């Protein structure tokens, strides 16, 4: 796995901090793939972001859910 992926994930988390509140994140990095799961709050919304890096391809998934 690319040695810079941890730095890349850190940049994403640091970029989200000024915008999202109550941030939590988890990384799972192995030689074949890397995953970042980030959760935060924006106003009355919960934001969930996942980045998967595998086989040289980045895939993203994100959700914004309104709290009731």
C-alpha cells in the first residue's frame, strides 16, 4: 500500500475539522487496501464519509442524514 495514504487520510480529517463538529474517524490500512471512515455533524445533519483505496482506485461513499 502507498506509504502516503495515511498522510492523505490525515489531510482529509484535518480539512473536515473546521467544517464538521463531533468528528470521529477510523482507518484500516493493510498492504492491499486502505479504508477511512469519517463521521461528523453539520448543523442538524450527520455526515458519513468512507474512502476506500484498493487496486490503485479510490472509491468514495458519503451520506448526509437529517437528525430528528
